[in-house]
C-alpha cells in the first residue's frame, strides 16, 4: 500500500512538471517578441559591419547609423561613413527620422488612452471642436481612425506654409474627406498634425515638451528632440544629402511644418532605447511601464479598413518573411527605417543622412540586417538607383547634343518652312513649346502654388538626375522656339522690304 502511494506521488509530481513545462513553453511561444520554434542564430557584428559598409559604398551613400536590439536588450549599435561636414557618423549622430515619428505620436496618444483621458473610439471633435473640415462626415471621425489613416483625410502634395502646429491644423478647414470614415486606408500626414494637437489640448503641454517628459526622458533618449518646422535650426544637426549618379551632395531640407507627422530628430542609439521598450512589453530600461501591454499590442494590430496599418505602425504583407512591424521615414535629405520582428524578438533601426528618390535604402539595409539575424546571407543587390541615374545622364547628353545641333540649324529649319502658313508653323513648334511650358510650370509655378515655402532649388533637389534632364529639355526647347520664330520673322521681314 505504501509502495503504491509512493508511486502515485511520483506520478503526480511528473504530471505537475509536465504541465508546468507545457505552460511555460506555450507562454514563451505566444509572447509577441519571443523566439520562433526554429532556433535563431546569434547575430555576428562583424557580418553587420561588412554588409552595411559594402552597401553604402556600392550605392554611393555618405553615411549610415544602425542599432539592433533583442527582447529589450541592446545587441549592437554603430555608425558608418561621414556627415556633410566631413565628420565621422557614429551611433550618436543626429538625424531626421521623418515619418517614423508617427509611431511616437501614436504612442503619446495611447498613453492618454491608458490614463483614461481620451477614448480611442471617441470622435475627434469631442476634444478638438475647433478643427472643422468642410465635410459633415468629419463629425464621425474617431481618434482610432485618425491613428490608422482610415479617417478619409487627404494628403495633398502642396499645402500652405505654417509656422506652428495650430496654424498647420487650421489648413484643414476647407478640406473634404476622400472617403467615408473607417472605410479605406489613405496615408495622410494631416492625420498626425491633428493627433499632435490632440496631445497638446488633452495633456495641457506643448507636443514637443510632452514627448520629452513622457517618452524621451523616461527612456534615456537624451539626444532626441522635436521641431515644429524643418527649417528650424538644430544644434549638431548638419545638412543631409541628395544622391545623384552614384554620389551624394549636401542639400538643404525642404521646409515644411511637420510636427506630429515627421518632426523628430534622433540618433541610432536613442532609437535603440525606443525599440528596446517596444520589445519589452512597454517597459523602459529601469522597469517603468510607459504603456500598457494591451494598448501596445493593439498598436501592432490591423484596424478596421486597414490591413497594413495599426496605430502608428506599418504591418508587413503576408508574403514578407519574417513578418515585421515597421515604420519608415523619408525626408528630402534623410531616410530612416525601424523594424520589429515578433518571431525572433529582434528589432532594427537604420538612419541615413541622405535621400534617394528611386529607392528607400534604409529599408534595404534593415532587411539585410534582419536576414543576418535569421542566419541568412543578405544579397548585395545591384545599385539600381545609380543605374537609373546614369541612364538618365546618357539620355541628357544625347538630348543636349541633338538640341545644340538643332539650335545651330534653326535658321535653315525656318527657311525650309517659310512658305508654311502660320498655323502650320506653330503646329511644328508645338513639341518644343509644350515641353517648355510644362517644365516651366513645374520649375517656376508649382513652387509658388498655395504660397508654399518650396523653391525651384527645392524642386531640383527632389530628383537631381531627372531635374537636370528636364532643365536641359526646357532650355533647348526655349532656345529652339525663340530662334525658329525669330528667323521666320526675319525672313518675312526681308521679303516684305
């Protein structure tokens, strides 16, 4: 009897151990930032250096800074290349992170939800009655819809300048929604201008001060800051670059009021602290809970009307492996990318002090580092932007050659068509005139529309290789049109006399 009881006790102990083991294993596997069933290779920092260095060299990028964290812990951070003043880039170099700022704005809003100061599904006008779009549907737009870009608020390319957040949001007063609230996903910077103002109104603090006190300081992000306008002077922030023909040129950032939507300036090291908190259930390095786990996970979840965007975070498509929770940022002289990989617990941020119009290099570099965390060899692809730019350069030279030849033959061209009626002569000029007028409108009229703060130089910096081609087409077309008209008038004048 005693032996049977002993066996029963041993069996019960085994069962308890098995149940405990099963519970722990299930908990680990279902944690949003746990390892996947497959073993994840430990990242080799030497391989990261080799890949990033080779990538920026091949693509003619001036510099980059990166950070890698895992399950709330720093794994690696480093800078590569140089800034516009010739100083080496480090993990502490200041850079604009562009639209990656939206995840911070969303975080601030969710903190207010956590404190029961606002509700996600409340209409925005409950808290911002002064924001009135010229559309009755605006009254139904909720905070959740603004966060997830399903509000229907448009994203115009050209908007009036603004010197402060209040003035920036007031520009929406004559706008109309482009879809019913909650129906479709339309990415719009204006959504996040509104959210920044919401944080100010509800918290009673300026948005930049709120982020500093409630996000940056608790995380030890001591170098990060928020500006109102990209034209604001920031100590320690050099000019970024634009790339062209496989090289990079220092350039001035296009001026715009971007608070809430793209206003943060940070470093790779600080971004590591931000991602460490994100992958540590909302806890800072000191253990302070900055956001509840429930709301943190909600921010990573697809929302109604949007399968690819959560609350301040982009969600990868099903064909992207491993799945990512991300946000990119693109300015006219900087790029950034932040990625979290729930299956492995890794998170990566890449900051670049350059802008390339035909490819988001920060995304490609981050993808390569993620491959390394998965134990894979990243592919170093052909420098497609350089190839595109050089192709445009060849077309530019060919057009320049043909254009100069056409200018030299302008008199002969006009003499040959001297007998044509005026309408037919003008018809033959139309290809040059149309191209000249269109490009002239782009270069000289568009920068002045809506009294915006951009200039012709800014337009050139958006895509130098293409703009040089268009500039040559404009000058050749203008010269050909003027000379051909001049020679026709001269010939007619001679005949008259």
